[in-house]
C-alpha cells in the first residue's frame, strides 16, 4: 500500500510538471503571437507614416477631405480614395450634410492652427496630427477621426 501511495504522488507531481511545461509552451506561443502582431502593427505604422508624409506634402486638402468622408461614413481612411464614389461608400443626403459640416469645422480648425504657428502650413499640420493619430492606432492604420481630433486640438478647440 505504501509503495502505491508514493508511486501515485510521483505520477501526480509528474502530471503537474507536465501541465506546467504545457502552460509554459502556451505562454511562449502567445508571446510569439504578440510579437508577430506588434511587428506587423509596427510595419503597418511605418508604411502609413510614409504614405502620410507623401500625401500631406502633395495633397493636404485632399487628405483633409478624405478624412472627413471617412470619419462621417465610419470607414477606415485607406478605404476612401480620391476616386471614391460617395454613394458607393454608402453615402446618403444626411451623410453629405454631416460631411459639409465636418469639412467646415476642419478647415476652420486648420486655419486657426496654421495661423497660431508661424512656420506651419497645412501639410506640416496634417503630418503632425496624422503622426499623433498613428501613435494611438491599435492596428497601424491612420484613423480619420483621430486625425481630425488632433487637428481640432491643435487649433485650441
């Protein structure tokens, strides 16, 4: 009887050790998954930063308009292009009015922010606001609402 109890305790301890080893393997796999996600997010943020720099420098007003469309239509900014059709993006007459209001507020905020900064222009302002929005991004994509929020913040709104 005593020999069996000792044997059972060793088996129990071995099972606990095996479970612990399995848990460690699961933790390592989760860490690897987290690292892969972080790497992918980091690569996407870098790609989005390069795109933002190009776009803000070449077409700052287009970026501002696309941001308003994306924010009002609740779409990712990358889903709204210069050739996008408003109705194909599920835009309707009420959304058109909200976009007009968003554009008026964003343009006024941009003007106030640029005037408040002596060596600033719209491209520089959008690059700054877009970079701040990218820092907040969980998936590495530039979020239109975050960009507009930073724009209003920069203007003192």
